[in-house]
C-alpha cells in the first residue's frame, strides 16, 4: 500500500493561532484527505513547539504560570483544528518527555558521533522572536525588522553544529529535486543562499534559570546546556514516528511533504537536511513553501487594525466556506490577500449562487423525475474518477492537487459547476417540465445528477462536510437544505 506522510510546522504556543496558521493547517489537511481518499496509508502530523523562551516570556507578561499558560494555548490549538475540521492523525508536543525527548537526544548523539558537534565561545545577537541568532546586517534602527524588538547581545559557551560541511551535498539534492522544493521560486531562493556557503549553527544554549524544568531538552552529557529549540523542533518530524523509542522503526519516514510558510524555508531546506545527513537518515521528499496572508495588501497587525481572526470567520460563515476561501482565493505560492468584503463577495458568488444554487436546481429535478436513483447514477469514488477521467476539468483537478496547487484544483471544480450551469441555460429543463415530457427531463436530470456527484467527489478534500451532504442528498434523492444561505 502506498504511504503518504505529511506534516505542518509545529507552531509556537506563545499566543493563539491566527489565520496564517489556519492556512497552513487547512491546506495540509486538504492534501492529507486527498491522499487518504486515493487509498494511500496516510499519516498527518501537527503539533506545538514548546521548549521556547518566547512562550515563557509571554506567560510572564500575563502573570500566568508558564506551564498553565502553555496548556491553555495548546488546548486552543485543538479547538481551532476541530472547527476547521482538521483530520490530523497525531499531535506532538515537544515538552513530551516520553514521545519527543529521547529521539531529540538520540539525534544529538548521532550528530556528535559523526563529529559534527563542537564547543565554542560565542558572541552574537539573539532574537527571541526568531528563536535564532541574527546579524548586525539584519537590523533596522537597531531592531529586528520582523519582530520590532532589540535583540539580546549574548556571550556564552555553545555547542555548534558543523552545518557548513553539508552545503554542497544539500545543494545537489535540491538542484536535482531529490529534495523537491515547491514552488520553483523558493528552490531558486534557497539555492542562491546555499551558493554563499552555510555557516555552522549554534545548537545549544545555557539552561536559563527562569525556564521551567519541564521545558528545554538537556544536552546529552552536559546538563548545564539545553538543545537549541530549532534543533529539537525539527526533530519532531521523526520523534513523532518513533525515532529514539520503542523499536525506533519509522514506517512513514521519509516524509512526502513538509508544508511550511516562506519564513522558515532556511530551517527546513538547510539545517534540517544537514541534520539528517549527519545522522545518516534519508531526507524528506518535498517541501511545500507557501506565501504569507496579508489583509488589504498589508501585513496583519494589531496597530493597523486589519487582523482577521479565523474564529470570527468560522462563527460568521462556518467551516467549509472558510476552507473554501483559503483553498481557492489565497494564492498558494505567493502572498495572498484577504478582506472581509472579498470573503463576502466570494461566498455569495461561488457558494450561495454557484455551488448552492446549482445543487438545489439539480436536486429539484432529480427528486421529481428520477426513480430508483441508484440504478442510474454511478456512485464512484475519487480513485475511480481519476481512472476514468471524464473532462478537462477533472484532469486539471488531479494534476493540480499532485502539484500542491490548491487554487487550480478548486478552480477546476468551479469549472465543472460553470459547465453545469451553462448546460442548464442551454437545455432549459425547467421549461421542458412545463411541456410535460417527463422522459426527456428524466434523461437530462440523470446527466445533471451525475455531474453533481462528480463535483461532490472532487469537493471532498476541500469541503468534506458539504461533499457528504451532497452525496447523501443524491443517494436519498432529496434536495438538501439550503447549503449556503445568502449573506448581506
Ligand atoms: O516558526 N500567512 O512557529 P510559528 C501564512 N515553531 N502563514 C503564516 C503566517 C501568515 N501571515 N504567519 C504564520 C515556527 N504562518 C516554529 C516552527 S517547525 C519544526 C517549527 C504560518 O508559530 C506559516 O506556516 O511562528 C509559518 O511558517 C508558520 O506559521 C510559523 O509558525
């Protein structure tokens, strides 16, 4: 049986998840559902990145105990995932000393055995927002431009990872697509970064006195140091599967795709491959690197007052319309924009009118004119549809999902709907009804219902509840309740 292993980044629990996180997780879910429906043995991993200073700082600001703060936020992750209908198979927390720590420490030991860990006195500028050292060059007015904060100047003993050694090997794997980076623009971006040669990375920090004991993985053999949070975080993709515990077998490794945002490309396309090469493990097969969501053309920010809360959208429109919007109207590969007006317009035009209206008209005909629906309609599955490609649109749909192009996949479904609408305009079944020629109407109706089934099957990865409602309506030959009431 073909396997499919997909991951999201593990997000920082220093604040509730916002629309950007919802985006990554939703498109990952679409891929996971697609591969599951295609009959592949799928494992979908997500989680939270907890050995982090920024969470402790955030907790202190609110005067809450860090561990309680952490548990609360992580609980909110799963509440949001539930509302978005995210079908993850596993949620990893990197504070988990049973699931995660042994593997993270084993990884460290492997790098060390290879001779890739060494001690060094180090001085640098640490940005807590990035959880990484940044350079003087990166600063604007003395501040990190991404986080607006003055970095800490740190002078300390660290263990370093000899990443520089792997520059050429990593570049070759990326060049040849052995590690496929989608889209090509991100592949080019990382290749030109690699051309400058990789620097070694600080891979540990002295244990901070104010860090709870339950957080921060001790460096094997030196308890005064904790493993650098990015080193431990990246390892989650294998510790989740059993690296470092049990029989250590990792059925699902290598990952088919790590889905990430453009901000963490270097960690995933340089440090992570370097770690895996050093530890003698295979590299993931691909990275899907999506752009950032902006609101009204600007970065979402509290000061600008343009932050769009996923929960607000879910309250107003429900799960599937939000999934629909993210899949179809946010550019996958570049930055994508969202506004309340744009959402409302897309909802009314394509869900209330487009899909909802088409489904209602088809089922009105079907209910009235088709007897014994199961004799006339093939209730085919997604793989069956793939094997009997019936239209350009279906072909385009499968190609798009295989290329992680969610906009194009959704467009293909709406092409099917538009073609159905156009046909309805042409053959005018509701006028034939008045002429009392039932047989002809029945034939036309079968055709329309067959198309609606096809639409439902293609919708399933993107809008699972809607797909189910449509399929149930067809099987019981009953017009569904108003799927998408018009909104003002
Ligand atoms: O970086 N638009 O966690 P994080 C789209 N813990 N996606 C966005 C976004 C936006 N405006 N803002 C954030 C971390 N994201 C590490 C990851 S993985 C081993 C460790 C999404 O909470 C996008 O996927 O800062 C981005 O890469 C991720 O959130 C960063 O999440």
